[in-house]
């Protein structure tokens, strides 16, 4: 291998529906089943090619009563926040492009449909690839 070349390898996992993968709460109880089908991508590439240029949730099911979506950088600083399920993050912070290369972010989604008894909180990671 040439000393001047850099090689990057990415392992990408598909995120799953909330019902199929209930997370455990601190009390050891499973989250209640929800009528919502939630998809959250684990990577996006905001490079302007029209494919995966923004990060957003895809939610199918009954009307939402609560929706809070937050993205944090690796230091815990909030870089995106929305209460609108149709809004997406384009990978910028205050209008400026967030670094070049690959960066890992944390998302937190608090959600409740009109049919759910209580709100649910999902946490995970997303990779921004430039």
C-alpha cells in the first residue's frame, strides 16, 4: 500500500422499527408496544447529490401528540432540535458546514402518538459522511 493513500471502511446497520426492538428502561421494564412504525437512518451524506442529503425520522402511524428530535455532537452540544416531524437536519450548525470527513452524532427522539399511553424516548447514533 502506498503511504499517501487513506482507506476508510464503514459498517452500516439499518435501524429498526420501535415495536420489534423495545429497549429496556432503567427499571428493567420493556417499553410498551406502540402503533408507530419508526425508521431513523444511521448515516447520511449531505454532499448535494440528492441522495441521503439530510437526516430525518420517517414515522408511520397515528397522529403524533409529542415529537422532540435532538442531535448532539460527540461533546454533548446540541446541533439540531425540532418539534416538527417534517423538519430535517442538513448537517450544518448555525448555517456553517460541520467539518469535513466523517463525524459521529447522537440523536434523542421523544415521541408519543395519540394512541400511546406514555411518551417513549429513543437514543442512537448517526454518522455524517462528507
